[in-house]
């Protein structure tokens, strides 16, 4: 397996970990009656994310942000892999993306400003560099 595909697999596992990190405190704070429901605003009164603590809300937003980032990263890995454009640069970018996504979780949870945004940008830039390198 290429380094890029290995990192993609690890990034997907990280997404599962983020789901767990978010789900446990959410269920503890609002109860499974709400989290197992269809989550209609008419039933809940207000969106679920508005009913949890600030830090749990940050875990929810960090998880959702990784879903968004993972889409672009997956595209980059597929293009690199299918286009046979794997290089040392693309491997380094992939590992950098994963490191940034790992660091992003505590950065968001603890409210590290402006570091959270800078860490996000490193992951985004790594993904963009992978896509650009596929075109060269």
C-alpha cells in the first residue's frame, strides 16, 4: 500500500475516534433519549449542538470539520494513486495532513487561538499541494 493510502486509512480511523470523542460527552450531557431521536427541532426545542457544553460543542464541530477535510484529502489520494503520481512530496503531504488533523482536535477542544486555524491551514495546504502535484 502506498503511503498516501495508508494515511487515508489512518485518517478514516481518526474520524471514527473523533466520533467516539464527541458521542460520549454528548450522550452524557443531553441523554440518549435525545441523541437516539430524529433530532427534530420541534422535539428538542433547539439544535442538539446548542444543548451541550462549549467543549462538547467544539468536539462536534471538530468532527464535522474533519468530515469536510477528509473529502478533499480522499480526492487527493485517489487522484495521486490512480494517476500513479506518488512521490516523496505527496507522501510527506499526506503525513502532514494527518498530523495536522490529529493536532486540530486538542487545538479546537482547548480553544487554542489562532493556532487552531493555523493547524487547519497546514492540513488544507498539504491537501492542495497533493492535488497540484498530481497535475504536474
